């Protein structure tokens, strides 16, 4: 089989730029998703059935429908209502953030509810408010337990960010498709893209293992 | 200091407190005994509203707990609690466990809180453990730290919820010794326990609960040696 290295050579700067954007999109998605996810997770834990309903359905919707569909709905449906000319990168960040928020909300909820009830009782019995008890007692312990599922979500997000190539956000997969379209070659662009994704996810995996080890020693 | 009037508490259909009345005076040490399921722990937990209750009134130091005007956090600052399972904060050192609430709730300076914490650790004999994490403590040590943590808020009342029930037998003594010392210093205490020796020696008054009622209350010598009710007699015959 002849392998056309020249295609890779030509596209190398684009793959690099694309990989950087993939990292950027995933980071933005996980950070915004975490902030939203905490709020949604806490909302879902509300004792009031009516108050928690919108949060439950937010999670149902974003976990129960394909991310692919969400990206199309947001880029071609929602964003034109807000912006005059929808930007693919902005749409991508919004879609990835909203989607990961649903998963992260569940990670937060599970993490918080895994902490022994006695911890909250001890904190409250000392006169701390509910918010203080959450901040100083429950969350620090819950966050530690959330590192593995959280890392998992981050890895999934890096891979799933490839779906935003469909709205022409110029990330890694977008450039792979561009090279494929220009030369009608499959292996060169797609195997390269696959390897680059693998480098990203494995690096992150190692990093997370290191963090997990460090915090479990405390 | 504490007044309880017709306290009624139920979990769903199950009524666990069926109208409790009692009064606890300043510097009094009241020991609550009774078979398991008698409602004694629930009663104790109603005193700082860790358990909500359906009817009746609890008044602590003049504050009606369920009154809309009452800030329950303010009341809890004055009511320390020690739990059966210690409930130390595992992600903090012993010292931070003790200083957290004084700093965040009482708004003390770090220096003042640390000084107080070290003084209390000395008192419970654990000064050298200030900088270790709770998981390296034995049960008896953990419970003594938990007592120090509650005392750091300088409460007016201390509630003890079966403080020695989760301990290995050889560690019960060290925790009871701290509690005895505390009683001697004039702390107002409500103690739910199965330690009859402690009840007799330290208690000013013993309350016997069964089936959600206070069946009998009296001075320890009176209650242990001359129980008036059949149920008290039958319970004491099993535990003494």
C-alpha cells in the first residue's frame, strides 16, 4: 500500500491547529459544564418536587438525545435567534457545555450523596449554615470521589467534540474531513486524526491518574 | 435551660415520641436510658432540631426552636453535640476539625481558635495529635476529639448521643473520663447512653424512656435502686 506522506506534510499545520481547537473546545466545555453541572446537580437534589422538575428534565433531555442532534439544533435553531451570524465555534462550545453539564450534574449529585449523612449533621450541629456545611465539609470530600468519573467525562468530551466538525468548527476532525475531501484518501487523514485523539486522551488519562493518586494520599 | 413541652415526633406513620415533657436546668447532668427503639436518640436530636418534630415545643435558653423568629444556627452555636459515630471531618487535621466552626461561625481569629483548640486537646489528652488526620486515631481518641470540637464553640449545653456505643470496650473509659470531668466543671449535659455506671455516678437525674414516653425520672440512686414502674424494673433487670 502506498502511503502518501505528502498529504500529512501539507496538512500538518492544520492538524496542529485543529488539535489545539479540540483541546480548547473540550476545556471550555468541561469548565462551563462543571459550573452549570454543579448548579443543576444541586437543583436536582432539591427536596421540593416542583423545584427539581426542570433540572430533572434538563438532564433527561441532554442525556437522552444524541449530542449530534443537539449540535444541529443549537447551531441552526437556537443560535440564529441570538446572534445575527452564528459562529460555529460558539455553537460548539454551547452545545458541548450544555451536554456535559447534564452528565457532570449527575456526577456531582452522586458524589455529594455518597458522603455520610453524619458529616452534614456534625457541621450543622456546630452552627454552620447549610451553605457553609456544603462548602467546607461536603464538597471537598465529594470532589475527591468525583475525580475518576469526572476524568471519564472529560475523555468522552474530547472524543465527542469531533461531532462539531459537522457545523464546520475547524477542530481536528474538521481538518481530517477536509484532507479526505481534497484527495479522496481515507487512511492518511483519518488514521492521523485517530492517533492525535489517542495522544490527547491518553495524556489526559495519565494526568488524571496522577491527580487521583495525589489526592487519595491525603 | 431546656424546656420540652408535649413533644411529638413521627417518621411517616410511625410515632416515635408521643408527648415528651421535661425540663433541664443549668449545670444539670441528665442521663437518658431505655431500650433501643424507645425514642431516646430521636428525643436528643430534636433538642437541636437535627430532627424536625410535628407538635409541641422545645425551648433552649429562651429560644423556641420552631419559632419563625428563631435562627436555628444561632441556637446550635450554644448546643454542642457528640455523635455515636464521631463524625469527624476526614479531610481535615484534628486541629482544623476543632477550629473550623469557631472561625467560620463565631468569627474568631485563627490565632484565638488555635489557642482554644490546643487548650481543649490538652484537656482531653490529645495535644500531640493536633496535626494528624482523623483516620489515624483510635475510636476513643476520635471521640475525645469530637468532644473537643463541640466544646470549642463554648456551648452552654452538650448533647451526647450514645457516645461510647461504637467504641471497643477498652476505650469506653477514656471517653467517660472526659465526660465526667466536664460534668464536674458544671457543664449542662444531656447524655443518651447504655453506660449505667456512668448514669449512676455522674447523672443528677436519670430519665427512663420506653415506647416514645418518659416512663420514669428520678435521681440515679432512686431510679436504679427503687424503680417504681414495671417497665423500668424489667429493663434494669436486663441491663444491670
